[in-house]
């Protein structure tokens, strides 16, 4: 009785996009870089408009700087998509490594806490 049509449609679109991404990785990376660049420019313009139109806000200058930096990022990405793509890949790789190290450390910490809690339960059971 659940609506299943959208799930099937989303699944087929996802599969198709995945196949296209695997078949044409350079084109996929280019599209991603261009999309990020265009989004950065549009968001930068929105941030600048907000910075100049929000009366009474004490930190409008921060929003203005953010807008200018976003526009600069977008221009750099659109101006050199290959370098932008490489930079994005490096950022994703570094993020994955740092995130993996943090998860590994968290897992070890949880193991240590779990062992400590188990020992406490055994001690309480032995004395009680």
C-alpha cells in the first residue's frame, strides 16, 4: 500500500547517473566543478545583496567578505576547471583520511570504555 513509483524512478535515475559518471569520469568532474563554480557565484551575489540590504546588522561586513570570497572561488573554478577539479579531489581525499582517522580513534575509545564498563560490572557483581 506504500507509494513505490518514486522510489523506482529515483533508483533508475541514480543507476543511470552512476553509469554515466563511471563511463565519463572527466565529463562528470567537469560538470561538478562547473556546478560548484556557478553555485559559488550565485551564493556570493546573494550574500553581497544581503550584506548591503540588512540594515542594523553589526556583522554585515562579514557577509560581504563571504560574498566576495564566494564569487572569487566561483570565478577561479570556472576559469580553470581542471585545477579546480584537482583541488576538489585533494580536499575530498584529505577529508576522507582525517575522517577515517577520527572514526578509528573513536572506535578505539569506545572499545576502551566498553572494556572499562565491563570490568566495573564484573567488580560490582563479585562484591555484591
